[in-house]
């Protein structure tokens, strides 16, 4: 995915589905963001995308077949970038997108997750068939997270002490 700041400083240039018409584009198109929003980074799943704004807000758009838009329910498509409410007014500092779930690093060193939890990829200590709105990953006590990543159905986090935590699918040994 090609990403860069739009010419007016507010858009994101991204190869993808222009204006959600279902037609592919062989050159980058500008995703229309809410007025006044400036994007710091992006993450993309198989048919959906996230943007992290400079103020720590998370926007999502695209497929929501397994709850990846953070609404707590599955189905449909979000056709324009929309805010994903984070609990307690949290502000994200980093994003990661998996197959049908997302992770957001929030201050101070915590992680939120949302979407599908069919194999425990949300790190809640259990699996669930019901999509989840953003919830806190159950990290070991005292761990401060400095980096996050997401695979197809598993999450990773780097701790301040340099250890790696992993959760979710382990069908190929991805949890170590």
C-alpha cells in the first residue's frame, strides 16, 4: 500500500478503492478524511484500513464482516473514514491491523484490541464468537508496551524490558 500525506495536508494518498465505488484504481487516490484531521500513520487489513490521527484518534473504513471497525458488531462496509471510539477517551500512539482484528497502543504502555476473537487474538484470556468493540488486552502485570504488531490471527507486543509477548492463533508456531 502506498501512503503519503495528501497535497492539502489533510488527506491520505493510498492505492485502493476510490470513493468506495467497488472499482479498483491502478494509481493512488486520496481518501477523504473528516475536516481538520491530519493523519500520522495508517494500518491495513485484508479489506479494511485504519488511520491514526496526530491527536491520537483512530479512524476506520472498509470491510466490517468480523467487527474490524470497532463497533462491537459485524457486517456491512464503512464507506468513509469514521471514528472508532476508544474506552475512557484513550488516545492511540500506534496501530496494527490483523486479518479481522486491530490493536492500538495507548498511553501509558497499554494495548486495546477489537474485532474477531475466534482464536484469542484480542488477548482477553478467552475466545469468543462475538465481535468486540475496543477492549484492553490482558497483559501480564507490570508490563509496559513499547511496540505492537498483528499477524493474520495473532498479536505481538514488545515490552519496555525488551521481551516479546504473543497471543492468539498458534497453528504455525507463531507464538514461539
